[in-house]
């Protein structure tokens, strides 16, 4: 006998959406996402305890007006609740304290349909009200936390309702939507996800054609919008909706199938449209959307390494954001203004324009401080201020103002420790905490405190390993992890553990290579393959494996030639390219190809000269430039030319304004002095390097060639072991 599905009453609405007005953006998103959701065809008509599965989930009731200040729910709301098959509740601390949200939940439960309540957690903590001191973080309304009988009567037992959770580190929006749909339809979540995935996989194949089609339509609409004012007003909404789709849902889908090339084509058309439109007669909301769209366009260009194109987009966004902040001053508009200003500063930074970057970061900080005046407890503003401290620290460090940079980095560390303590599950904040440790590790290295540098770098790696394990397919987290591996690995080599250093650098290169396989247009991943491949090649060469070293530098040179050809303004890429050429020169010198080594080292020096002249206090540029001159000297057959190059390197190193105890700088100085026969002058540097525990293979080889005894520093070894033990204990 076939089992009978109980009769299910017909309802006017698929669901009633309950939320606090503070959570209206989330309510709008959920309402739009569910009403636009199309149930997978193979599930339509399937019988469930909630009735046959429909094709769509519309209509969903959302009361967009403020409720009257009466003591009970209005007639319209009560009627809608009675005629709704499900209740959807947007949960947050604001919702938990909302009288109306609680009343709506209670009213729906009294109807005997408590099993048809679906929750979406957007902030706060479930059942935090049970933890002393955490009551303000509660996200569930009282009526949600208490068990009710089927007849609508209240019980004493406390429960935690099943909920989708879009807080950082939890469900994605797509996952949350799927959970809520399954709850509304009475379907098994895995069944719905499997069918939904199959449908999306089929549709992914046609996204490319859709993107090109939509691009053509947008271009046509942009031209048509200029014909006449009336026609422009009529078509403007259509065009804006299409652009919003292109830069929102379509971009997200194309990113899932790694089609940044089509995203770039779509964004080009959108950019042309925005530049053709006037900002006059547009409301604040439309202008704010335009700022976000232009930011997204700039970020795609930045990911592709196109700094000039990224700057064009960011500056267009900046003009609108500044206007909004001036005409409608509030925390949200100031925050948006500061974010765009920061992005402009980052492009200046990558172009090597330190003065412009510093001025832009200072401006962004001033804007954020004004925003904090409107919302002093806003943690997002505190986070952005911490990032600005970090960025200003970068500029100060590049200018040789290391003490000031240290103050900035320590301020960032304190801010991030407070923020992560407030929201431990926020992955972005935890990642930035790791960056703060890494920055301080870098300054410890410049001071010659290698044990402290190792401690800070290991702490950063520990954080990034945890975050990557939580989301193993997240390309951004993998990128940060590989950087942490590489930085710690090359520092291990400096303290005499090249085997561990090579293992970590190889791991970094492997991860970066996998990221380029996922997305061939990812310029940052390509840069990391080349940069860390070059650093690994150096260790392989010093370890005697010239074949492996040569393969790595050949690949790195090809990548940097392509990247610098694509954007000649990227100062970082040019410096790193020069470092690869210098390493190639050292490999050729190792096989006694002096002519080839001279060519490579000279090319590196020519590439570095304008960069070093522009920023002589940048430690990375100083080290790269001095190493290039010394590589040229080692390859020279003319003794006077070689001597002049070494003297030139020594003179440049002597002009450093701070960080003169940097062991890498002392090692280069030592090698130059020994090659010039000035052993007595080198003695003080050698002593300092021994005290610091510095045991890079290149220095050891140079000392060995000159018959200088340089035994292991047992005291430093114990210090290093203690530092490693501290990190292990923290884990």
C-alpha cells in the first residue's frame, strides 16, 4: 500500500520574512534570492511533508514599512503570518532585542507551525544570553530560544534552532540560501545541493556566451541612453540593472569557472558605460553602487597586474565616493571613501611612488578617523584603521625610517589582537593579525635579531596554516600561506638550516604553481612562482644542485619578462626581475662562464639603477643593487673594474640611514671587503654576524675561501630552540 502524504493546506505566501530594520540589507538580499530561485526541474512536484515541491518560491511577504507603535501586531501582519507556509527570521543582536521580531515568531509558533521556521544568522552568537557578560551578543529572539508544543503553548526548555549562518568563516551566501530553501520545501539538504550543483554545472558551460551577449546589450544601451533625455531616463534603469547583474551574479559565476578573461571583457564594457554617464540627478544609493562597481573593475585589473587600468577605475570611484562623503556625511560614506583612497595608495605603492602613496594613506586615515566619530564602536572602521597603519609602515620602512615603521607595525598588531579577540571567527582579521607578526619579524631581521624574526615569522605561518586548512580551496588564503612559508623558509636558510629553507620554499612554489593552473591570468601567483623560484634557486645553487637552480631561474626569467612587458610601471616586478638576473649571473659564474655572468649582472644593474636612484633608502632595493654590483665584480676579468664595482657597493651600503645591523647587509659588506683584501675592516662585521647567529651558505663559502674560522654559535642555537619552543607552546 502506498504511503499517504498528509494533506497540506494552501497558503497565499511561501514564507513570511521577519527582521530588524537594522538588518534590512540582509532581508532585501534574502527576499530577492529566494523569489528569484528556480527549483531544480527534477525536484518539482516531488511530494514532501510540506506538500508538492513548487517550481518557484514566490511570493514571500516582507513588510518594508515601520510597524506602528502599538502594543501588538497589526492586522496586515497577522493575516500575512497566518497565510504563510514558512517563517524566515534574519537573526542578529538587533533582531534578538526587537519587540516585533519576537512577536512575529511567537505568533507564528502559536499557529502550530514551529517546524516551518528557518533562521539566517548574520551577526552575533547563538544563545550568548546564557553566558554571563555576553548577553549583548545574543542573535536569537526569545521566542526562538524556547521550545513550544504543537498546540502553540510555551515550554520551559531552551533550544537552539537550526539555522543558516553567513557570519565570516561560516556558510557562503549560496550555501545559506540552499539550507533555507531545503528547510522551506521539506527536502534533504544533500539532495537539493546535488541537484542544484548539477544544474549550475550545466549552466556554467553557457556563461561565456551569456557574458558576451550581455556585454553587447550593455554597449547598445549605453549608446541609446545618449539619444534623448526621456529615452535616457527610461533606459537608465535597464542599463543599471544589467550592469549590476554583470558585476554581481555574472562575475561571481565566471569566477567560479575561472574565466577572468571574460570578466575583463564584461568589465571593459561596464567601464565604458560608466564613463559615458553623468553623475547628475542620481540618488545616493545609485552613486554608492557605482562606487562599488568601479572598485570591482579596478580589483580585477589589479589581480591581472594592470596597474594603470586599476588606477583609472579607482580614481573614477574616488571622485564619486568623495562627493558622497561631502554631501551626505555619515560613517558608511566615509568608510567607502577611505577604502577607495587606500586602494589608490596601494597602486602608487606598487608603482614605487612612495611620496604619493604616503599622502594618500594619510588622507585615508584622516577620513577613517572622521568615520569613527560617527560610529565609535564600529569594528570594521577599527580594522580599516589598522590596515592603514600597516600601509603607512610599509612606506616609512621603504624610506629608511625604521623606528617610525616599527611604531606603525606595533600599533597594527595591538589593534588586530583586540579585533581577533572580539571576533575569533573572522578569517580576514586573523589573516591580518598574521601579517602584523610578519611585519615585526621583518624589522627584527633588520636589527639582526634573527631569533625574534624566526619567532614572529613562525607565528604568522601558524595562523595562515590554520586558515588555509579551514578553507583549502580558497585561493586568497593559499596565496597568503605560501608567502608565509617562503618568508620563514628563507630566514631558516640565513640561520644555517638550508634544508628546511628549501623545503618551505619548494612548498611555496608548488602552491603558487597550482594557483596559476587554476587561473592563468592571476598575475600575483605568477609573480610568486618566479620570486620564490629564484630564492629557491639560490639555495639549490649554494647546495651544489646547479641543474635544478638553472631550471628555476629560466622559468622565473620568462615570467618576469612577460609581467614587466605587460606593465613597466610596476617597480616591485622590475626589482624582482633584476634579482633573478643576478642569480642567473651567479650560476653562470659557478660554471666559469664569466662573459655570460657579466651580461646578466650588468642587465640587472641597469634595471635597478633608476629604481635605486628614486628610493635609495628602500632596503630591498639597496640589497638587490649591492648584490648586482658584487655579482658584476665577481665576473670581471679586469681587476680595476672589479675593484671599482666593489667600492661602489660599499659606498652605497654605507649611506643607509638605519638598519645598518641588518645581517644581510653586513654579509654583503663582508664579502666585498674580503674580496678587496681588507680583512681587518671585515673583522668587526664578521664578529657581529657570528653574534647574531647568521650562517647563510654564501657567507660561509666566502669565509672558507679566505681561511677564516667561523664555528657555530651554540648560544644562538639555544636561543633559537627556545624561540621555536615558544611558538610550539602557543600552538
